[in-house]
């Protein structure tokens, strides 16, 4: 199954038209149809995956798991914590000072539990 076909299938299963997915992802009209002929930019594939609440790997057919399991913040190293927090839109500094890994873990845990 191609990325276009999988995107179309997921969109339909969630009650979206391809045009609605394009709008929500901020893509131009008919841009998803171009995925029939050529691979999308990673940035655009990520936008669509975010709209459909699936991973890019799922859209590509690399996995049947729609969303990878979230890694436990307690098991993350400093770099993974920073990347995860940035992905959540969280600040890594407070009062002009960098947060400790302990505080980063707590914040990430809170943000993940809010979802």
C-alpha cells in the first residue's frame, strides 16, 4: 500500500476527506494526490500524520502500529528529554536557568498524562 493509499484509508476511517486533511495540515489543494507519483517531503508527511494522529512510519507502511508507545520519561537520557519536551512545546529554562533532568522528567510526565 502506498503512502497515498494509506493516508486516504486512515482519513476515511476517521471521517475526513483528503481536502479536509490538506486544510488541517496546511497543505495546498490536491497536494495529497501528488503523493501517488512522488514521495512527500518529510515535513508534509509529518503534518498529515499529526492531523490523523498516526506516525509517519505508519503512513509509510513501515509499521502497523499507528502510534509508537511513549517512552517512560524516567528511562530517557538528557538529549531524549530535551527532544521530547521541545516536541510538547515546553520550555527547558526557568528563571534564565536550564532545568535539571529531574524537573524535565516531571514536566514531560505531566504533559503526557494531560493527553
